[in-house]
C-alpha cells in the first residue's frame, strides 16, 4: 500500500470546485447625510452649560458613592470587631461543654441544640434567640449542672430569651 500522494493521483479536475463569485456589501447608506447642522468650530453656549451641569452631577454622584462605600466599610469593620468579641466570649465555655458532652449523652444533646444557635449569635446573624418556657428552663438547668461561672451564665442569658 502506497501512502505517498502524488500529483498524478487526481484523475480528473472536475472534482475541484470553482471559486465563489465575489460579493460586494454596502455597509453605510450613502444617501444619509450625517453632517446635518454640525459645525466643528461653533458650539452653542447652552450645550456647554449642559455639559458643565452634567459633570457637576456626575461628580456629586461619585462623591456620594464614595461616602456610602466608606460608611459600608466602617459598618463591616464594626461587625467584624463584634464577631471577634463574641467568639472570644463563647470560645472557652463551648469547648468546656463539648469536652463534658463526650462523657454525658444528655449534655451532648444539649450541646447539639445550643451550638448552632451560639454560632449564629457569634456570627452576628441573630441578636438573641427566643425560646419557649420549657426549652429555656432545660437550657439553664443543664447549665447549672455543668457548674459554669455567673459571668458565663450571663452570656447565655443574653443569647437565650424567653418568649
């Protein structure tokens, strides 16, 4: 089998397609006059005033946007500081409860209930969690059995509120 192609291998020229006809396209309609009432040397003073007013409005909008952005960044920094403070407050007590939960199943159930709520509180997603009387009593009865300090108990009272 010969894999080399040679010029004589094509027996007829009828297989070769003839080139397409050339086409011309008109991109712009020549009948339209784009230079109607336009003179490069003479601008109306009214048009200049409009441009000045528009520039002033644009500058005011930009400065207002910059102020809003600065306020947003300040608010975000405040929220981040608040998150860091809340995490520091609950870090030790949650770790303590988690360690105890490895021994006691009742405290493990308790931890699984309060941990997502406290995470939402620490992430500034909620300010407090309103719970019914039964849940509130259950939470604080278990917290009393764990023997946490009064300051830590007050932290939980900030988060968990009776309806």
